[in-house]
């Protein structure tokens, strides 16, 4: 079972996989090494979202001793109206003995069915501010004024969100803003990979970092009392919604059309890092094993990749695109261990 308040943060993209620094290792890429432009440089890009059938990016190849791991880089957000169809991915999955899913955190609570029913009211209560406070009461006035403008634009007259904690209100705003701008968190890519694997009878292996919550009631109470740095995440989300949509759209289009150079050069928002810090920096997160999540996710995925490369003639895997493009990502760690890394042409 997933603990509702924490799981909401995880599956909604707040704890999206991200890498941590590793020993420097240069991974070859097809993109240029030109300096990435600032957000201001792309602020005036036309917000025209790619639609129709698109191929997506090419695959990275990890190999050693005749064994191959094909890796597809994923991205969020992606164009909502695109129809992703990659013959290269279909062929890679068809010839594989295993599919490694993207890194994730899996929360489990040590309760039975009745315990789950009793937890629901507490879980939903954790989404709200303490003592029934509103966002206007907990946010600095200038921040709340920005929120009011964006809330009216993307959420309309929904008053219930006004009593949510800033962390949750930010997620709701971000979700609705993506939809309004023709974007989707996943683009259906992972669902398509799952369908292809099932159709070909290729087993899928989750690469989750498991977190067992032995005392769910206490965890919910700690979550409510910890007061993570919600405001920082909230402000970064407002920044993204106000200013980053052109850049996010351009990155989404670049993924859809397989333009790795554009993905290299276009800046990513720092919203995710701010929101991750809001959770993992709270005291309750360390108690639950949610501190230093990126490093733990990295260790789990790398262990699964090494095992697959040793056991299978061919394996297919999913990884966040940022981990493939940066010089200290997951593949850099494998390259440092003697694996050959070939970027798409």
C-alpha cells in the first residue's frame, strides 16, 4: 500500500529521479557542448506544441563482453497530443530478455485493509494547513498575490485549494498549467513501453527504492508537524508556471523529434530540485529513509543494470533524459567501470 500524503508527492513528480555527483566520466553524446542558454533566452520562443506521430530520441547503447543494454531517455513534461511511435524501441524490446523500469521510490505501509480505511481521513487531513489556515495566512503577501493571478488563470474559482499546504497547492497548479499549455507529465511513454513488453512477453523489472513505513499513523503525524520548506517549492513552481513554459515546451518538442542538441542547450527548471529539498530536508524524511533519495535510487538502478548486463544478451531500460546527457549521470558511472557507452547518432 502507498501512504497517501507522501505517495502524492512522489508520483506527482516532486521526487522525480535525479542524479547525484559521481566520479567524473565523459559520456559521448551527439549534442554539441555549447553553453546552455538562460531561461531569458528562450522566454520569447513560440509556444507551439508538437502533435501527431513522433519518433522520440534514439537509444543509448551500453555494452560489455557481447552483452547490450539499450536505454531510452524519458522526459517530463512531453507534448500531450503526440503519438509516440519508435520502431527502434519496438525492435530493442522485442530482442530483449528483460526491461528495466525507470528509478522510483515505492512506499509501503505496514497496515492491513482495516488499517487503510482508518488512515484515509488522516491522510487527506495532512494535505491541509494546520489549524485551518489559508494560503493567504501562511504565504508572504507578494507571493500570495502572484498565486492569486495564476490560480484564477489555471484553477478558476476553486476555493478548496486555498486551505491546502503550499506544497500540495503548487502541485495542483503545475498539473493544470501543463494541461492548459498542451503538455503532459509522461506523454504515455512508460505506458507504451509496458504495452510493448507485455505484447512480446518480455518481463519487466522495477528498479524501485523501497521504503517501508512501519508506523503509518506516526508518519502522517510527523509529516503534518514537520513543516517542510513548502514556500520555497511554492515560489519555484510559480516561477515555472510564469516563465518556464516556453522552455519546457521547447524541451518537450526536442524530445519528441529526437533533437538531442536542443535538449543539451535548453535549460531545465530548478523547480523539481527545490521541491525535492522541501521534502527530503524535513526531519520526518530522514526517519522514513527518504533522505538522500537520488543517491539511493541511483544505487538500486545501477545494481540492476550490472546484473542485467551480466545475465542477459540484451536488455532494454528507461532512464531520465538528464541522466543520459550530463557527464556525471548513471551511464558515466557504468563507463567508469569499463562498460562502453555509445550515444545515438
